[in-house]
C-alpha cells in the first residue's frame, strides 16, 4: 500500500511539471500538500497495521505453543486415567477374590462352632452321667460299710453268746443272706466301674476332638488374619472394616473406631442422655448428636473409661499412648506442622482446608465431641463437628484427666491437651 501511494503522488507531480500546457494555468500546491498529508496518514496507518500484525503473529505463535502443550497434557492425563482405570479394575478383581475367600473362611468357622457346640452338649450329658454314677458309688460304699458292720456285729455276737442251735441256724441263714446281698452289691459295683471307665474314655475322646477343633479354629483364624494383613484392612468384633496406613515405623487405622462391643464380645453401653453422660465412671459410647448416620465417616464418641478397659480396640491393636502420638508428630516434622499432614484435604468434612494436605494418609476427620464447654461441666452438649477433631490417648494425667490429640480446621498444628475422662472423643487405633 505504501509503494502504490508514493507512485501515485510522483506521477501527479511529474504531470504537473512536464506538461507544457499546464504551466502557469493552475497552482496544484494545495492538492500536493493534501496528498502528502494523506500519504503520511496512510504511512502511519500502514505502520500501525504492521505493528498490530506483528503482535498478532506473535500471539498466534504463543497460542499455538500453548495448544500444543495442552494437547500433550491431555494425552498424558488420558494415559494416567487409563492406567488408574486398569489399576482399579485389578484391585476390584483382587477384592472380589478376597471377599470370596473371607466368606469361605467364615463358613468354615461357623461349621466348626456348630460342631464345638454339639460336642460341648455331649460332654455336659456325660458329666451329668458321671455325677449320677458318683452318687450311686457313694451309696454302694455306704451299703458295703453297713453290711460289713452287720457282719462284724453278728460274728462278735456269735462268739460271745451261747445261744440255741435254732438261733444259731437262723443267724447263719441271715449271715448267708447278707453275704449274698453283699456279693450282688459288689457285682453291681463292678458293672458301674466298667461303665465309669467307658465314660471316661468317651470324655477323653471328646476332649481330644475339642482340642482338634480348637487347633483348626486357630489355623483358620491365622489364615484370615494373614488375608486381612495382605489387604491392609482390620475387622472389629462388630464386623466393621478399617483400612490401614504405615507412617514411619507405626501402622495406624485410617478410620475412626465405630465398634459397639469390646473385643471380648461384651456390649459397650450406649448412653443417649446428656445429663447422665458426665456422671459416668464406666465405659460408654454415643453417636454425635445421637444420630447414628454419623457413624460413617466420623465413628463413635467414647469416654476415656472405655479406653481404660484395654478391650476397646480389635485384638492385635490398641489405643495409642502419649509417647506413641509424640513419635507420630516427630515423623511428620513436629507438632507445628503435623496437624496439616494428618488432616483430610479439602472441605468435604472440614469447614476449612487450611494447611490440610493429608500427606501422611492418616485422613483425620473433625468428629467433634460431647461434654462441657471448656470448664463448664454443667452444660453438656455436642460441639465442633466440622471444626475440630479430638482423639483419646491411653495415657492418664491423674484420676480425673487424660491426654488427647486435637486438630483444628484453620491451623496446621497438632495439639496435646488434657481433658476430663467423662468427655466423649473419637478413637484411632495403632497396631501392637
């Protein structure tokens, strides 16, 4: 465009100066000046358009580069998604297989329990027979003693008294009769002794079978524990399933405890009356807000007296001591940063995800608590779900207080505190 404009202006000027007929007829200076002004304007517009075009080309190249990088990222993400889908399919297959194995083992355990119950009933029946036999044996021994006593008396009387032949004859007949009775009793005793020996043999056989069944049960339990260990899961006495994570040298449950029974099968009292809760001195549990929908994912709230029993955790696990909690904080970089590495990331359960990375895999949740607000033990309520998480340790401070761990939604620290033992906190277990 610039070249054409210059050519046009040059042509006009040439015509003016070269055309003889045009001399001294018209002054074209204003037109030339106007054309020059237009040319300059066109020059500026041309320069502006050239600059804009250059920037546009540069932006286009940048955009093409970004599009290329984005395509590479999408391809990489698709590859990762494909790998993850494959891993999920593999894990689902393994879980299906494991569930089938666990179901088979549970079936065998049920059969063994039924056999054990049947043998125990037989044993009880035999023991009842043993009691009857022992009673009869005692009666026979008593009769034998009485018979021996009568014979002794009669013999003494016969030796010391001079009686008529008839009386002697009658006494002899009586003695013979008593001797016959004694022989019959001795025969019955022999039969009963034989039966007793047979019963003892049966009892011994049953005890041997019970021992065999016990060994089989132990073997199956060991197999089941091995399977659960391979899957990195734990099952409590209620049948609740917990996943596990290794942090340093410690193995922790990934979920809060939610059992309603101790590990010996006895029930933990479920106390729903807030007025009664803080007066307890024995183990108890509740769900936050008395709403059992909070069982998952937050678990139950337990007072410290339930922890003190030593039977709250599944067998092979325990409630951590203050020392074990300190080891956990140390592995994660100290108390000032450990909280953020323990907390579940995101705001699905925490009201704020400040400094929450879950780097450890511990997945701590804000289950709140039941108890007094600070030192006010008269107003018992449920507090702080979504804001705070509290977990008991097994370490007591004095007859009234025990140590706990506290995590806060807007802070990254792990805080050690002392709380009244009646307070209801979450519990997280560590492997023995």
